[in-house]
């Protein structure tokens, strides 16, 4: 993977996290819903954000690609 590919991948992870954060805010009412499926949907988006955060941390630990 060259530097441009690496940078695009990192940007896409960041964009996915932003989209998930916006979705979580929009789903806030589901957090305390009486419907277990709605609470599960909120929880799943919350977990997705955590997964994307972990992926981003791992990306930051990778050595930077060197352009030839």
C-alpha cells in the first residue's frame, strides 16, 4: 500500500466514524425506547463507533508507508 492509498483509507475510516456519530445523534430517542429492537439499533451504532475508533487507533500505529 502506498502513501496515497493509506491516506485515503484513513480518511474513509474517519468519514465512516463521522456518519456513524451523526446517526447516533439522530437515534438518541431510541436509546431509552421501550422497544428492545430500537434500543439494540442504538447500541449497534454505538458499538460501530467504538469499532471504527479501534480501527483508527490501529491505523495510527502502522508504520507510515514510504513512497518510492
